[in-house]
C-alpha cells in the first residue's frame, strides 16, 4: 500500500514522501491519525504541484538548518544531574533536558528531533544527534556534571 506522508515520521520518512507501508499500518494508524493520505493518482498530482511550489521555500529552510548545524557543532552543553557516590546518575539525561539547554543558548529545537544513541548513566562527555532537516543532521556535545 502506498501513502503520502503529511508529517515527518521517524523511521519511515519525511513530509511529502511517497512510501510503501503494510496495509494495516496505513489503514489503521497513519491515515486515521492524519499522518498520511492514500496515494491515488489525483493525490500524486497534487503532491507534485505542492512540491514544485514549495521548492524555493524548502531551499531557504535548508540553509537555515545548515546555519544552525554549524552553531551546534561548535557548541558544548552542560547538563546538571544528581550523581551518587559510585559516579552513576540518579535517573537519566533525556532529550528534554538537552532541548532546554539548547533553548538557554538561544536555539529552539523540538525534543523529538534529538536522539541520544548511547544511554547516559555516568558523568562525562556524550554526543546527541539532532535531525534539523531531511538532508541536514548535526551532532551536539554535552557534558554531564554533578549538581
């Protein structure tokens, strides 16, 4: 079953992508939630027209994302956490904490676009991946320190 995505869906695709999914996933989840529409001939024509009209705007968004990526690559965030005697963190560092630390630096990024690849359980230096645009990804360094 082919569907056209209306929003970015992690692991599946980006907005306006034409993707093939299993019929149950498309019929029971993507279409009722408004995340996708059925890829009929008329919807494909509408999609092509929308992409043509949005090409200029997309280029502007991409250059903005690249500018943010250069800022992020040179930035090191400091995340404070409660640390026990053995050096382990009580709880864990989440993408929400990284998003808040970026907001304090003046960079607004949704927490859903940030992913931490390695579980952060001790103090030290780590990296998180930020998905800014379908073609622009960046890594941001963060240091976990004791409160």
